[in-house]
C-alpha cells in the first residue's frame, strides 16, 4: 500500500467535485483470495485540457506554417536580427 498526494488533497478534491471530473480505475475483487489489485484515481484538470485544446494546438499550427523561416543557417538568422533592428529603428 502506498500513500500518494491524493490522500492529502482528498478534502480539496471533494470540495471541488462538482467542477472537477474524476476518473476512477478499479477492477474490483473477484476471488476470495485475490492476488494483486489496483485502485487508481485521476483528477482531470479542466483548465489544462481547455488551454491545450483551444490555445496550444492552434498556436502549434501557426508555428508549423512559419517553419520555413528556420533553415539552420546562422548567417540568415543574424540577417533576420539586423533587419528587425533596422525596421524597429525606422518605426520608432
């Protein structure tokens, strides 16, 4: 038997149970003398799944479209920096 952070956070999870979905994996005991059994709970982080689905994935798609800028040529990167500095100086 192991103690994890779940036992310490159980009261907080119970308080937020209406807002936080909890997945439970438990096969149950089927024999009189069971062998190894497991009980696993997982608290699904709504903020993380929403941020990942609504912000991170579209951002990755945009960054993949801009991948053509990266060639691996250090002189080209220095040219990008110099060009950016010149444009910033002209705009300010």
